[in-house]
């Protein structure tokens, strides 16, 4: 059985240190809920994460 390689990740914002959970293959821009800076950008596969990845949630 094939397992999915897409996961949720916990990311810390570099600007305000807020922590958010997001999908690692997002199809839209993910912004921080507190300060509005961009945490992840879609890249046609795995997202370009601009924050610090704290953990992978399986």
C-alpha cells in the first residue's frame, strides 16, 4: 500500500514567532495570522516554507 508523502507541518513565523500548522503542499499563499508575513508559497509540489519548521505532524 502506498503512503502519502504530503504532511502537515508546524511552522514558526520569523517576524513575530507565532506558530501555525499548515499543509506542506499548499496551493495558495499561507500568511501568518498575527503579522501577515508570508509563511509558505506554492511551488507546484512542496511549498516553499519561509518560516522555521518545528515539527512534522503525521
